[in-house]
C-alpha cells in the first residue's frame, strides 16, 4: 500500500502520502488494550481468618479483562512475590502462539522481582473465560480474575443487551495458606474437604448484587475452585443459559446450574420478583457433607432483607447433572465471532482420522499419592517443553511418551507428551472408572462435545453421539464410572496442556501435553518465538530471534 500511494504523489507531497499510508495500515489493525499488573501477597479474610492471598493491583480477585473479538491484549505482569509466578488464560486459544499460554510446559516462570509482558490476541473468540496462576498451588491463594470477549459491533448477538453484565467467580476455598496445602501434597497426602465456598472472593453473605426491578442482567459464572463441582442458583429466579465458553447456546431456562471445575457459563435473569432481597446460593455437588454459601440479590426498591433458609439444590444426584449437561446445545443460527452461523461448520459430517482414549488413574507411587492419565503421572522438567522443542534440546521430553489408549499397567512417572498431526480430525474419549467426577481442560482449543454416558465406552457408543448441535467448549466433565467424548479439529500448532481441573490431581500428575506438529515453518501455521520470551533451564543463554 505505501508504494502504491507514493507512486501517485508529487515529490512535494511524498512525506504526507507516506504518513497517510502508514495511518491506513495502523488503522486497519485490530485494537490494542494495555494492562499493567503488580502481583503481590496481601492479607485476605474470605472465611473470617487471616490468610496470605495473592493480589493483582491490590485486588482479590484480580481485575477483569474486558475485550472485543480480535483485540490484542498487552498484559505486563510484575512479579512482586518471593517465588516464580505465571498466569494462564483459561479458554483463550492463543492461536498459533502456545509460547504465551502461561503454563510451565510452554512458558518460563517470571522470576521474583521481574516482569514479563504477555502479548496475546483473542483471535476469532467471544465469550466468558478467566485467568489464574498456574504454578505450584498458587491457585489456592487467589490471583484469578474474569475475562470477557464481546462481539464486534456489527456481529449480531442472539439476545438483547442486558442492563448489567457481571463476573461471578465461584469456587471452594481452604482456610490454610497455599504453602500449607502444597506441603500436604508434596508429603504424599490428599487434601481434605474444603472449608467453604467463595463468591467473588467473599464468604457467606459477603457478596451482594444490586438490581432494579424489571431489568435483565447477565452473569458470567466461572468455577475457579480446586476440587468441587458447584451448583449455582438464585432464590425464586429462573436463569436462561445463553453462552458456554465462547459458544452461544440454545436459550434453555434452568432453576439451578451445575458448574464443574474450570467451566464458564453465561446466564440471563430478570429481576421480576417482588421488591425484596433474595439469596444467591452456591453449593457443592457429590460431596458429603454438602458445603453451601450464600450471597444477596438486593432489589433497589427492597422492602426487606433475606429471610428463611436458602433454597436447596441437587446434592449427589448424578443423573440430574448428566441430563442437564446433555440439554446444553449450540444455537446453530446465531453468529459466533464472525457473521456466519455457528452451525455452518458441520462437525458431525467429517470423518475422524484418529481415536484417542484417555483414562484417569490414582495410586500410591513410592509411598506417595499420585494421579495419572493412561498410567503416566506427569513430572515437569527443568525446561518448558515448547522451548525444548523449538531449540531442539535433547533429553527434556520424548515424543509419544504416553500411549493413545490405556493399557492397564501401574502408574509410573514421566514427562508425558503425545504428538498429533496438524489438521487431523480427532476423536478423544475420556474414560472415568473412578468414583469421583473428573473435569478436563485442553488449552489452545474449543472442541465439540458429542457424547457422555455411564458405563464403559465402546465403538457402539458412537451410535448415540450428537453430531448436529453439541456445544463447543474447552472444559468437559466426566461423571463417575462414565465416559465423555469430543471431536476436535487440530488446527492450532503448538504444545498444549491437557489437564485435570481438580487441582490436587493436576499438581500430582494428572496432566499431559498434546504436541500438534507440522513440518511447515510458515507464519500462517505458527508464530515465531516471541522476542521477549523468558528463557530458563537448558534454554538459558540462547537467543529468541532477531528483530
């Protein structure tokens, strides 16, 4: 463009035209949003006792990120803790750029007293997500916050603009500091039942939301907890589900909603009840005893406070939750991040090229509790796997060090990496032979949920798959003694973390990396390593790339 414009200009106007051409290029670029965050320790009292929490700019939870499809996010994170720190971005796909995914397999930790600038683009995404600290057991101390990606103005959204839009971060919580919990796990022990549940960092009756009668509000609910599925409900109010992790859904109405570990949902509700205060209730699922917390929905014209017991919800019923999960479907006629309908990609009409089966395992190894996928309990290396792959550093990991199907052997320790071909179309079946609910997240992708059921998965189970309007998301639950199946087009080159969102299990080995690989070196397939990438371990002293 600059050469063409300059060729039409006189010599005297060349400078002006050159400047205009640069403006045209910059003006066509997607917007930039800048964030400067200082990560510190600070005293917090969410359950009435003093704890050492992780704050971002003095806030617990951290500040929300508000953005629009295709925005460039420049997040400068200064680590004022006394130990290395990383943030990861749950559900942000990091297209062609796994280097900034913010988990230890891809990104070097930020050393104490130093900073790192994440340069990310929320490419072709909408929806509700969150960020969290990914190292050690930092997640048990805070450091998490909401992410929302709005549709571009010219892209229609399948519901009217709400009168208010709020992040609701819910999660179980311990009174012990994260260092104590980590020491328990390092000592080979399991975590006990959580001490309570928080709503936006506050304990029982600590959170309040004020609404006006007759108006409609959007809640972006994310389970940022450590080990419990949670049920969310509002006394005397119905909730209409409208979005799940970047997918507009059929607008089904629920009286309560199960939100499993790592999952995010958007609901609409209307303040259509008599003017008073109502309970917001969050309770644990599949636990004994049930843990419950409450907040307050306050009408601006309220005639009185909440009264009586909070409304009950489902407790240990698996079938209730399974049926609700099956009812969550994609709105095929709604636009996604682009103006084409979400149903224009006919995922069920494409032949899969490979079937991968992942099974969870739990056992004692050398007298300590460990967890695994397909018998491999993940152990981190001294160098992020993505950097070792880029610099061709030997001895950090082996390709296909985890089998693509369970073989039934005992648990062993390894750095598990499974290589898959770029642009292959894969079926993944998660098998859960244990008595607890599992929740898995895959970085870098949104996948289609095609089926889930009790019992053993067999090839005949495909006859019951939803091949038309299964929801596309990045976190999936697997019920006890059950299976869940997904289809996924592997169109994002990189090293991607597949993990249990049950954080003690993730910490003790129930994770792995999916290496989506191509021999191509084209920038169309993968971005080069960031110029500002931190280098650590065996990658220390190497050079990223020239300017």
